[in-house]
C-alpha cells in the first residue's frame, strides 16, 4: 500500500511538472486500479483467515453443543480445554497467581495527618485524605513480599528496619531490597560495578523524601564483601540479564581474558559492619555473591550478627547446602522456605 501511495504522489508530481493531461490521466487510472486491486487482495486474504478460523472451530463447537450436561462437562470434551485444566491442576494456576496477582500490594503514602489552611489566613486544620499506591514485588521469586508478610504477622519485631543487600546489582531487577525501601526501610546496597550501582541509585531515587526526615537512610557501597581487605580481581559477565559477574576464583582463572577482569575494592564483613555501623540485630540480610555467599555468611554469624531473616542464594557456593543448614540451625535459624534459587532462614531465638 505504501508503494501505491508513492506511485500516486509521483503521478500528481508528473501532472504539475507540465506533462500532457492525457498521460497524467492514464497514469492516475493505473494508480487507482492498483489501489483497488490491493484492497481486493486484502479482503480476499481476510476472508481466507476468517474461513480458516471458522472451519477449525466448527467441529469443536458442534461437539460442545451436542454434549449433554453442565458447562464443565461440555468443556472437558475439548482437547485444548482438557490440557489447560490438566496444566492448571498440576500447579500452573497457582504458579500463574504467584507470579502475577500475588506480587501486587497497596501501600499508603506517608502523609501529614493534618494540614493547616494557609491560603485563607486562618488557623483552621483540615484532615488530610489517605493516599495509596500500587506496588509490585520485583524480587526473583517473591522473596521480599514473603518475608514482609512474615514480619507483619509477628506480635513484635525487635530488629532494626534495615536490609543489607550484598550483590545488589541494579537495585531493581530481581532485587530483594527494592521493595523494603519502598516500605520505608533503611538499606545498605553493596555492588562492585560502578555502572550497576549508578542504576541502583536512579531506581531508588524516586522514594527519597517520601518518609519523615531521618527515618530512612539508604547507603550505596561500591565494593565486594570478601575474605580480605584490599583489591580483588572481578570477572565482568557479558550477560547483563543473568547477572553472574563475580570475584575471580582460581578454578575459573583460565576461562576469561584480561579484558573481562577488573580490580574492585574488597572488604571483610568486620570492616564493612564497623564502617557502616550495622546493628547486631537487623531485619534482612540478602546474599547473592555468586560463589562467595557461604564464606560471607560464616563471617556474619561468627561475628555474632543475627539478622531476623537471611535470603541466601546457594548457587555456585562451594559448601554443600546440608552443611550450611546444619551450621545455621546450631545457632538458632530455621529454613522456612525455598523460592527460586534462594533459601530463606528465620532466626528463632529472639
């Protein structure tokens, strides 16, 4: 159709450039015929599509109408419907709900309860209306909302409203800290890649200033948490979606050329907690350290830190999960859920 419009414009141009009226008229007639032919072809194709849809569904509709019984009995005669119901009964519906509706929540925007009318030069105080915003749990497998619901069900929560996110990446995609920040918690986001940390700052900037002054502190740390202070060789992943950049290990040093390795600051858990004044008892520790999680978690526990909840990614860690589970159980933790790649532990002794 675009080609036909171009021909029509060219025909009009020919007429205005002094060509004979006979030639212009003949060219315009050709253009009109081509336009008409194009419309006819489109109509024919549309009818073919509609006929194909009708013929494909005709037998199914006839079978549906001939069956006696309830609507469900009729529905079960259709193979597509039977397969869909089978998938749903095998967990498909619950999985769909879990990854869609179950991730939504309403949150009240923090407002001053009363506002003074300054426009009329009076001292009248008017109550301020409630305002709610729709939120979405952006964590990989719903970890954030799962933990938050557990917290809300507790009679008391004697922990600092702080989430420490080690391996924060862009602070949004599959983030275990983003929603807690939305809920007004303080946060320390640790990420060694400068570009990703800049993205995290931009993603979280919209929530700054929503809460009363000094009630929420957000800190960004451009480093890795490791087994020593100094510099570490860090492997940059070429896949921005999988987010598998990590500290270089001796087992994979031959897999990467020098162009994919950079030096990044490293600090131990002791140094990190002293520099950022992390309390002994705080809300959530999220560990996504691509093979260093077990070593980092041991440091936290050995230094007697007891976060209420630990979101722990086991993937790539050298210590078997059974060993880590026994270690954490001995100091008062229980594994309460596995969601996606992450295990969630709850401290039971406080």
